[in-house]
C-alpha cells in the first residue's frame, strides 16, 4: 500500500507536469530578467535619462543599479560617446549600426564594451557586453565568413549544403555539436545535418515533437534570428524597476540578445547535459523553416561579431531554402504546363476533350507523386491508378464538398473521415482540388496508400513526462534513447510544392469543367427544345380539337336562353352548361397561351394609344363584376401619367385584367383599387416608367403560398375554395411582365388584403401622333384622372385636418373632399397632429388608425386629454377613416373619444353624410 508521503510526492510531480504542459503559454519575452554576461540599460530618448537597468551593474562598472535610475547617461559615458549614440538616434532603423564599440568612463576608469541597440515600447534599449578582442581581430572573422560562404555555395545539392553549413559554423564557434533542425507541416522537428565531436552520441535523424518548441518561442525565433545561452546554470539578473515606467508593464525583451531563458528550456538542456547553447534561425517567406543549433557541454561565450558571422551564413542558407523550394516548384510548374498544354489542345479540338484527363494517367499521378486519382465531373467519375471502390468515392466527394476548400489535403484521411479506415491500403492520404459551377461540383482527388513508417523519436512523444520514484525533478524527457513509433493509416506527407502544383492545375480543371458544363447545358437545351416543340404542337392541336365542339355547345346554350318554352329547371341546367363551357374555354385559352410562351412564339407588339382611354375602358369592363359583388372599384391615376404612349397594349391589358379580375373574385366586401403613377423619367430618351399597383381588401394570401403563386396549375387556398380559375393566369401575367422587362411583386396579409405591383417602361408621345375617338367621362366618382377634371364646389370655411400616411389614399381623400367643396391640411402620423394643433385650431380631424410613430387611437386619446385639462378648449370632431372595418375596430374608436367612423375604400356619399352631420 502506498504511503501518504509517496502519494503527496506523486501529486507534486503531477503538478509539475501540468506546469510543464503550460509552458507553451509562458510569456518568455516578459520574464523581467537577463543573462549575466551583459548589462541592459533602458533609456528615455528625449532626454537620455536612464529609466531601467539590470541589477548587475556593480559587477561590471562598480556602480549599484539603484544609483543609476533616473540619472543622465553621462553618469556612464563621456560626451564623445553620447554624441556617437545621438548620431544614430535620428535613424528609424537604428539596428543597422550594430554592433557599436563604446567606452564607458567611470571614476577615471575606462571600460571597453560592445553595444547593441534597439527600440522597445518607447524606450531605447542598450545592451553592453565586455569587448574581449581588439578591433583588428574582426578582420580574421570577415575572411573566415567569406571563405565559409564560398564553400557553402559550391555545394552540388541542398543536402551537401546543409552538411557544409554545420561544418563551417562549428569551425567558427568551436562548439562541441552543431546540427540543423527542420520543422515539418505539423510542427515536429527532425535533425537533417550534424557535425560533432567524435565522442558524442549522434542525433542525426531523430525526431522531436512540436511541444519541444511551442508557439511563442517560434515567434521569437522569427523576430530575433540569434539566441545565445552562455551558461545554462546561470543565475537570472532582474531588471529594476520591473515595469517599464512609460507603459507600467513588464519590459518586452523580444529583440533582446541578453533575454533570460525559460526554466523549462533550461531543464530541457540540463537533461541533455548541455551547458551552453547558440541557435540561428532559418526563415522561409517569413515562417520558421528550421534552426541551426549549437551545443557545448561547458559554458561558452561568443562575442557579437562571431554571432553575426554565423547569422550571415544562416541567411545564405535561408536564401538557398527559398531557392530550393522555387526550383522544385518550377519543375512542377513545367510539368503542369506540359499537361495543361495537351489538355487545352484537346479541349479546343475535341468535343470529348473532358475525357483527356484520364488519357494521361502518368502525368496526372506523377504531378503530386500519388498512386491513384479520380476525376469527378458532376455525376461522372473517372478512375486512374489505384483507387478505392466507386461507392466510397461517391460518399467521399459529398464529404469533400462540405469542406468548401479549393485545395484540401491530409496524410491521415481516417482521422477526419472514419469510413476511410476500411480503404487505408488505397486512400490513407488525400489531396483534392475542387470547384463549383452551375450548381455542380468538379473535383480531382489524388490518393496515397498507407505507409507503415518507423519514426525515430527522441523519447516517446505520447509521454511528455514520465513520473517515477527515482527522479524527483520534472523533465521533458527521461532519456533520449531511440523510440520506435509505428504510424498506421497514414501516408507520406504532401509537400508544399505538391499542394501548390495541385492548386496550379485547378485552373485547367476550371477550363475543363466549363467545357463539360457547356456541353451538358447544350445537350439539355437541345432536349428541352425538342420536348417543348412537341408539347406545343400537342397543345395547339388539342386546343383546336376542343374548341370545335365547345363552339357548338356555347352556340346552342345561347339559342336556348332565348327559347321561352323552357321551364325554370331547364334554364338552370342551361346556365350550368354555359358557365362550365366558358370555364373550359378559358382553360384552353390559358393553356394555349402558355404553350406559345414556352415555345418562344410571343413577340412584343407595340402600338400607339391613348393611355387614359385605355384605363377608362378597362374600368368599364370590370365595373359590372364589381357591382355584382357590391364592391367599390377605384382607379386612381396620378396627374403625372402621360396620356399618349407607345407600348404593348394587349399584354398590359391582359396583366391588369388578370390581376383586377382576381382581386374582384377573391374580395367579398370592401374595395378593389388600381393606382397608376409615373415613377421616373429617363432624361436621355422619351421613355418613362409607369408603376401599376392593384390593391384589394379581400381574403389575402398565406406567406407560405406566396412563393408558389407564379407556378403553373398551382392555386392558393382561397382559389381552391372558390373552385374557379385555371392556375395559369398569374403565370402568364408574370411571363408577359418579364417579356416587357418587368417583374410582378406581391405582398399580402391574411383577412386584410393583397397588393400586386409591377412597372412597365413606355414611350411618351406628343398628342398629334395618336388618333383618339373616345372621350373620358370624368364625372365617374371612382375614377381619378387629373386634378383639373374635378368639378369644384363652393369652398367651405370648415377647418379640416386629414391624417393619412399613405400617399395615394391621402390624394384620393383630398380630391373627394375638394369635390364636395372642402379643403384640408395633411399630417402623416400622430406626432405631426399634436404639433399642428399647437399652432392652429381645427373643427374636424379625419384620423387614420395604423400609422408610424403614433397611431390614431393614441393620438385621439392624447387630444381628448389635452381638451380635458384645458376646459375652455373647443372639442374637435374626430372621425376614424380606416381600412380596419371590423365591429371591434369601430367600438375601439368610439371608446377613445372619436365621434364617427368611415371604412375604406371611402365612398363620396359616406363622406358627404358625415360632413353634413358634423356641421
């Protein structure tokens, strides 16, 4: 049984493990310490005053750190050195002057140092290290670096260059071991080159998990390409004060050479037996490609000149990394160009060009070093090389479409798509390019087989920290013995060059998909044309065959209506036959019209006509139906409408007859209103746009049925209830509207009514171009043509305020009042009413109920409250004028203090009666 002591011991180790796993979030650039081989001074550039300093100044210069805070820089440097520093400060990029040889003068003693400067968070950071060599010795390293660079550039390939680099850097630094550590796409590292002392165990070929170098250190390696740790066992030197006086935060040491080291990294190196470390970043396109890492097994210092020489060699290597990548990509692009050239030639010269992808399997597979590939063009699938079964491919393409990525790749498909585990021998790795065109998806998918690979890890990456009783200290590795990891259901990784080559080929896939899509659309169009023509011929013949007997039936029923010998029962039977025959004839006409539309046989037939006469005739045609249902039919034509126009009169009439006829059919009480107005004028031509709006107070249409209104043979609930209509009228009207460059729009509220709207561009004509023989009867009470056509009555002195937010309703009410001899002011909401009453008194208010800002009921309540508080104020007559015509609406109006109620549409007789009662 475990003792209490051993349980607490293991708990402590687990706590250490948790802390270690959190090292990837450690802010190592904000530790507030430096290494002891140099001094760090933070200076305010404006007055060269020392604001922060490392605590080891006494060791270097014999002055305590606290005695330097808030002191001028002259406490350390003579004026000549101050002026030298000041000459650099006017430059934005001051780091180009590094290193700077500086001499400090303290109590008549001179200290020769090598300085490095940079800016951080508003401060000038000066790092000083003792100058251990004379100036002339730098020439030796200049020539050494020149020779080393020449040797590296003579390498025949990248591998030889890597080996020469570690060899030359070891010559310069004299470190025990120098290696190149390269990152893969997952962040893991592998040693690709090494030069070492003979007695050391080799690390070449070992892999290291991504957790060894977390994200924050990676970022710092890209910012600062050099990192020197002189002695792993050093005591960190604090910076005082801890916080930057300008920001009140810990000083950011991202670009500092002396920056202290994370405790986790120290323990990592200690477990390897490393006492000193030096690293040089290898950067490709702004990303950390790898590191040149130098290890020494005793403490070791390298001066800044030697470090910069190594950095120069690392930059040469970084350039070669880019060159290598570009060279590989160029070769791949050449291969792509050859493949694209052949494909394009086939596309231009062969109707079946899309199939040429599968006719060149070697090029397509070798392009990305794959064992198999499939080309998916819509529902067509072409297989090349070693591929999984067809049913798997169908499911896979649907899954890929959910990724919504132009290029998608993985080395372990089964991790994200578990079904792939069954086909790991053919499809452990996947690389795909995709496009979407005309609601179809097109893909090229490459497959790689499973590769059972042995990875030489430096320790077990699945065990970040082993916990045992023999070692109390937490460490990232208990040993660096070779550990074998067998990776299953994985393929070889896709390289950057291969993924970019696939992306390049995507352009050719787009070209092929367009060709394929065009061929498919053309074939579908041909089939549709044949089918449409056959349908049109059939419908036209059937229409003719049906019309012939219907003509006889309708003729007989008309004759029988005039036969006085028919009994009442027989007359009812004849009426049923006549009504049914008319309905069937309408159905045949609509079907024939649809067949013409689908066959493309309708044409624009523009004529010159009198627009006012056209509307007047239309009103007369529909007035009888409206009166039969006791409906008010109102035509409100705005005065700005042109009288003489050129347009397709027949199609406009058919649209309006259909919309108005439907409105009358599905309205049981109230009104049907046609509003006509001009919406805009095209200044560069004689064209104007006429806006038509058909409104009713009928049954309304449910929201879920509106989208189906313009589908053939589809009727709404109200249409099915009336058992009338063909379900084609609105379809034909919409087609006619489209043909004239317009679109019918609809909005509706159940049990309140529906509004249909459309716009038609017409050509406005002068009077002399149109022959007209019909005079408009301007005395019709429900047809509003123009302002001047009303008969003006004797003006009344009654002060009236009309409250109406709808422009057309406002216009109609004003004109009806004018016809009765009254004038009125207007307001569009309750707030305007209350404001108007502050400056003017009124005898009568016609009040709408539904308005923005403040509705009619609340406005009336406010008016009556004001009258009550001011007893001397004369009570205003308020009459509701609203489309809310239910009994409870009338009661609500009376309850809030209204005097009367008029429902819309307003009849002139109702309006006259109300005015007469209130006078």
